[in-house]
C-alpha cells in the first residue's frame, strides 16, 4: 500500500509491517483459439512477449 494511504487507515486490530524490496510474481498466459493459427502480427507479438519474459 502506498504510505499516503495509511494516514486515513483505521489500524484497530491490524498490524502494519513495512516491506523492503518485495518481489511480485504472476503467471502470464497467451490465449488463442484451438486449431486457429495466430495472425502474423499476433505471432510476432507472441514472440516478443516470450523473448522478453523468458
């Protein structure tokens, strides 16, 4: 949470802990119709995404 949001935060029953350098991960996927090839432009975008996140 941004620090500014804590100024109006009701802290009753909650404990706030500062995190230093937290890492955030998520799974990404590319969805396409089964049996239908991607357009050339979409395939190029897929390659860029795979190359960037590999």
